[in-house]
C-alpha cells in the first residue's frame, strides 16, 4: 500500500471513531431561554398591563443530585442565554446583574433530555403593582 493509501486508511479510522462525538462547545443538549422582568411599571390608566421586558442576569446550572455547577452564562441585553449540559435534572439559578434593585429569581428545576435544549423563561418580579 502506498503512503497516500495508508494516510487515507488512518483518516477513515479516526473519522469513524469520532463520528458520534460532538465537537467541543457544540454539545447537543442543555438549557436556553430568556430572562425577563415582569410587572416592571404601574398599570396604565384603563388597566392596560405593563409589558415584560428583558433583563441581564447571571445564570448557574446546578446538578440536583450532586450540587455540582455544570455551567454558567450571562444573558444578553435581549435576555437570551444558552448553557450546554448533558442530559439530567438541574436547578437553574439566576441573579440580576443590572443596577435595578430586583431580588434574585427563584431557582427553577429543569430537565435536560438527550439531543435537546430545554427552553425556559426566567422571571424577575419587579414588585411594582
């Protein structure tokens, strides 16, 4: 077999062995969603509700069974976030990272399934009524 034939065989072996592996940073499951503030202004005359709006937050994904932190992310200005994680049961914790005086959002249980991103909405209550 020529050297080029051996190289092709070696590449095929490597490609076959890694075909089921995700590339680093390209995990196929985890949690994504949006962070929002609810009731961020007093109701308008006539009872028109105040619209929710995005807020920046720091999110931490914690395994329920071990308490280990498996991922963290800061949401963007439009509230979007994504945390890759293996399938399992987690708590998603969120802390406001803006100057707005809001309490932390309650921890939220999340179940991640294989090859899926679980979508959640993380709500911060403004306390304004």
